[in-house]
C-alpha cells in the first residue's frame, strides 16, 4: 500500500501552485527570521548592559612586617603598599549607544 501511494501522481500540485506556496513560505520565513534577529539583538543588548553595570573597582590593603631589633626599636622587614582603582561610568554604560552621535539633519533642497 505504501508503495502504491508513493508512486501515485493523482494529487500532485501543479507547478504554479507550488511556486505560490513556496513564495508564501519564503516570505513567512523571512518575517520570522527578522523577528528572531530583533529578539537576539535585544537580549544581547541586555547582556551588554549587565556587563557594563558591573563594578570593576578594586582595592587591596598593604601590610608592614617589623622586626624588633635590640634596644634601638623596630625595624621594617617588609612592606607592601595598598592600591585602589575606582571604575568611572563610561559613555555607553547602562544606556543605549548609537553608532552615529550626531542629530539628524534634514536634506537641503536640490538645486
């Protein structure tokens, strides 16, 4: 029965109908892929905003090691100074940056 159904041409779509159906499918795929693209771009924008909002500042304290030396008092054996870095807000942190920063300008009339 499957062999007979496979070889049956009675319900074959005429080529013009096939072109119409294929065109509708391709248009639907394009619209769907554009929506997927916008969704991916939106999510990647959220990820970049989250990374931009991370506090990248750090600090570590120094230490000093002293050695008691007889009657004269303490002598420094080793010393490490602390350090600090404070992350400042960049131009594009937590906002939507555009590639072109200029305001839109209307076209001049053609001469």
